[in-house]
């Protein structure tokens, strides 16, 4: 059985969990906080980053959400997530990179640092300027999602793909941390509600970060 080393608010672990669930791959959850992980975790990934997927019986270790998703895309036929022709697959990969890299750097990471790490680890107050800037940049990303879903059925085209799950994973962490305001983003909000109501999303919505409760609307699939 696979073991997924992760923590509840890691967006890359969320993206991996969504892909594994959509593909019907089972795993046990192992909590690993990069700032407080044990030797077992560092032995598996000396870089100290989540997610890590490990099969102790087969002595296999996969590291990095995209590497993990691509591995299962190549080895499990069920529910293709990087699908279509070469051009369509390139568009899916472009958008996955946009959300994994840009949305994370602009929005998710600053929110995680200010609202999660400062509260739980550093025991200092969040910086209001950094939070304002993250929320302003979130609006710009939501505007782009408005445009994408206004022009396509799903983010990367006609089919649901890994791009939708990569984006929703980042947004769900930002939403947990109170950084998402849907005002003026009805199209993006409608798309997110659909993704949020998929069975693969449910376990993420019920999981909480100890000492950091989510806002009330967070787990409600209608809001
Ligand atoms: N490109 C990696 C990014 C992984 C990543 O940055 N994980 C964060 C947690 S969300 C982490 O472990 N940070 C700890 C660190 O950078 O030291 C992926 O897609 O898995």
C-alpha cells in the first residue's frame, strides 16, 4: 500500500490526493510537517518537501506532485488527466505549471506563511501588507479563471483535466486561510463549486489543520 506523506494545507499534496482519488489509487495518509518532520520523512526526501509517496513493501519512493501525477498518468488508464492530443496536453501542462508556480508564489505561499506558519510555528503576527497583496493577486488569478471558464468548458479545454485539480488545490488552501473573495468572479466561483462537489474533494474539505480552524463557508459545497 502507498503511504502519502503530507500535511492538510499543502496544496501540492492536495493536487496529488485529487489525482490519486480520481484514478482510484489507494493510499494511507502520513502526516509530515516540513518544519517538524521526523527522520523517516527526511530519509525518504532529504529536500524535506511534501508530498512524498512511498511503498515500503516495494521500496518505491515518488517525490514532487507533478512527478507523482505523471507517474500514475503513465501507469493507470482510469480517468486520464493529461489527455487529448499533444497540443491539448501541452495546454494542460502550461496551466498546471501556472497554478503550481505562479498562483502558489503570488497567493498560497504568502497566505500559508503569514496565517499558518507565523501562527503555528513562529508565534508572530501576520503582516497585513503581505496579506493585502496576496488577496489582490488572488483577484487577478480569479479574473484569468473567469476568462478561461467563460471561453472553455474546463480550464484547459473541453475536458476535465489535471489543470482543474491543480488550480482547485491551490484555491482550496487559500480559501481555508480566508484569502479568497469570490465577489465579481461568478464564472470562476461556479467552476470551483463543481470541482468542490466531486467525491475526490470531500476528504480534503473535512480535514483540518490543528490549531487553525477554517472559515465556516469553507467545507460548504454550495458556497
Ligand atoms: N514542486 C513541488 C513543491 C513542493 C513544496 O514546495 N512543498 C512545500 C509544502 S506545500 C514544502 O514542503 N515546503 C518546505 C520547504 O520548501 O522547505 C511539488 O509539486 O511537489
